[in-house]
């Protein structure tokens, strides 16, 4: 996997949440030999088989043992990030159990009902159901995060709070900015997922540009991909509907950009997309 990425000319990689202990050991050897560098990681990177179901690893869980395990594994991820020389851990928080807002709204949109009364009623219903849980989710998450801020800071690691495309996930856009402000800790920042925001715009849940205008100054990193409709995401930049020239200026020059792709065939297409990105945003870093 790493050799294939390196063959495309990349020397920085991000490790997602699927990395297990065996893979982590092999990746560490590549890093130690100076072949690659690690930009960022998702938390829960080395969860044991017992905790591979990430529905059980939630800062927002009503169960104290699950929250404690989420904290413990995130601390392990922070330690691993520090050993690898990474700068950021991106946090997965959890969601409202029993809600499937994204799936329900997406199904209606794919049926051609996006701008109908049926969709509007369904969207309002899902928003009201989600809002009932907002305060309790926020308090549980803040309790966990306050225990992680100093831990990460002491190891030189930033913690990125990422937006998610599922409306039942925490935090929502309404919760995210107040969460950052309430934490008031320099370790925490915003991690912008362009694809997730664009999907939410397609579902009329947010305006991508207005959202970045509000939160962009908090950004420490981002996931870069493109989206076509609701079925095709994690595409190469400039192959879908995301207006990168209009959106990237809302992010700080120091913001990290990480390609987040899947199912892309052919390294030439990846390289051409990267070259176009560099030509368009030459003053910005791209991992």
C-alpha cells in the first residue's frame, strides 16, 4: 500500500481508523527508514477485535465504560501520532443511536423528491429528533475532550474536530462552532471534509460556502475529494461539483490538505489532479 502511494510521488500519508496493530508496526518501520512521513491519523487506530465496531467507541455514548474506552484508545492514538512525527489526530465522536437521518433523506432525494413537501416534512422531523439529543451529546463529548486537550498538547499533537455527512453524527454544524468556542483550548481545531459538506449541501442541510465562511478560520486541516450527486463521493478533485476555487480561500494558509479518495483507477489521473491543485493553490501545502 505504502509503496504504491510512494510510486505516485507522495511522501506524506494519513492513517485512517482501519489501521490495526500489525499494520501500525509495519508502517512505523517505513517511517523510521525515512521513506514516508505521517501527516495525520484518525483516533481508534489500533482498537482490539473487541472494539472494532466503532459504534461502541463514542465520546457521546450514554455508557461510561464506552466513553472511557474511547478516551483510552484516543490517548493511544495520540501517543502513536507523536512517535510517528504526525501533527494531528482527527476525532471520531459518535452519533445519536437509533437515528438514520442521512439514509432516510438520501433515499427521498434519490427518488426525485428533494424539493417536495414530503422531503421538507421529513427533513424537519429529522432535525427535531436530532435536536432533542444535542445537549446531552455535547456534555458527554466535552467531558471527554477536556481530558484529552492537555494530553495531546503535551505531546505536540493538534486535535481536529471533523464535520460528518450523516446528520445524526456529532457534532452537527450547529454544535461544532460553539463546541470549539466552549473548549477554549489551542489544541483543538476544525477539520473540514469537503465531500461531507457538499453532500449536506446537496441534501439542502447546509450551504457549503456560508458554512466555511463561518468556521474556516478555525481549520487546521481538510480532506480533499469531489462529489457528484449523492452516490458518487471521494472522487478526484475537479471531477465533481465542489467549487474549490471559491471555497479554499476561506481556509488559512496553514491548513493541511489531504487527498481522501476511493475507487480511483490509474495513477496518471491522480497525478494530473494533484498538479492542477498545485497550480491553482501554489501557496498552500498539500499532503
